[in-house]
C-alpha cells in the first residue's frame, strides 16, 4: 500500500534556478487505473493497493508521481541526500541483512530519544507544533521529494501517526498585502543540533558532498526565499517557516520582527487543521511528499519502538518566480 502526498499539477509558472523543466509537468492520467482517494480537499492522495515496485519500469507513471531524478527536471548534480547525522556511521542497518547505506536515513525513535531527549519523549511537556518542518532546508541545495517506509510500528499498538500540511494553502491563507510582503523576504535556515550531538555523543558527521556539490561543510545554514515556487507545478508555497527557521531568522529585519514573522508563519501551519492531513501507519506503508511545498511532523504519542527507512532526493536551488501563481489562483478557487 502506498500513501502518497504530492501536489496537484498545473501548467502555470516559469522555470528558473537550475531546474531543467521548460514548463511545469502535466498529469497524464496514467495512475487513474489504481484505486485512490483524495484524503482531504487540500492535501493527500492515498493509493490503497498500489505497490511502487509495479510501476518502476514505467517512466510515464513515475513522471506522473514526479518522484525520481531526471524525470522531474532537477539539476543533473542533484542526487540522493547523504544526511550529515542520520547515516551509516550510526551502525543502524536498513534491512534484515545488516546493510548500511549513507543514502538511507533510518528513522529511529530510540535514537531520537537519545539525541533529542524530551522533544521525542512520550511524556514531553513541549509543544507538538515544534515538530513541523520540511526536510534538510539547512542545505544550500535542499530536498525536493522524500520517501518514507515505516516497517516497525510502536509496540504498544497505537500512536506514531504522521501529519502533513500544505505550504500552497498556507501561502493562500495570507492576505494580499502580506503575500506581497512575504514574497520580498528570504530566511536563513539553520540546524545547530547536529554539531551539538557530535560534541555530546561523539557522533561523526558527514562534512563533504552530501548529494550535491554545494552541500558541504558543518555550518548547516542556508538562506532561501520565504515564498518558493515549485517548478513541477509552477505554484507558490510558504517555505521559510516552522522548525527549519526556529534557530534561524528572517533576513533583513530586526530580531523582534523576525520572531513575530516566524511565530505567525508557524501558526498558519500548525493551527489550520483544514490544510493538514493525518495518516495512521500500517506496517510497510510508504509515503511520498514534496518538501518544496509540504511540511510534516510525527506524533510522539507512544512509548514503544518506531522505526523506518527514509530516502530524500535533492532538487534545485530554491527560487521565487514573481510570474508564478498560487494554488487557488491556478485552480480558479479564489
């Protein structure tokens, strides 16, 4: 069974900043033969019987998912991400044969509780909204797509759901004046925890090329547009928000102004339940989403072990195209 969270396709927008697409991709209908449902009107398409292995040799179907390499128009230098911390050096196997792989991030509740303590604990007193994020935006060339398979469910039988939120819809919730303002902004995304974990636990970090030539060093800091254009759809998405800028800032404004803007953007994502979708995992379910326009967070409402394998691909350098449209505008839903 595959749970797929992907944006709808559109013919609007101009392509820039390293993407090799001449225009946004258009959906051909090749996946309509599989049972599927729209989980919410805004985000989430669930294919209840589809096995990804069945379509790997069909370029048209893969293109319709827009999930793999050359078919999604990304720069040729953008490969699979090698996570600085969640890599093979932790010694956690990705399969039953003990295989170690830097390009597969093992999502381990046990290790998260070790490294991040109460943030991932069942009895944490911290706000769950701290968990909202898009993957690896601290990289100069961040992620486009992510694939996650959960193979070990919490042993107490419940909990560990994942939520996704639409960055398209978050942008559309802004007023016209605030949209225009946000489109002028950039934000510095920063992740200092990796260096803290390295110091406290002796973890070895990958500091050389992490899937793209630009992704090197141990600063884990990059500046990106607050509003980002997705080249696959040509739509605008709120991007500089949530946990990836918690330790970062909105560029070019005062510290107080930055704090206000960061808090408001997070509030739009976390407190608008009708732009979110929640999924309860079954064993070996698979989720796919686009980090350019989707935020996500896991629920830490369980005490047992939860583990899975994630693969994160890299896309283009984030850009904002002033000629691009919002999702509602493109669909005539304003």
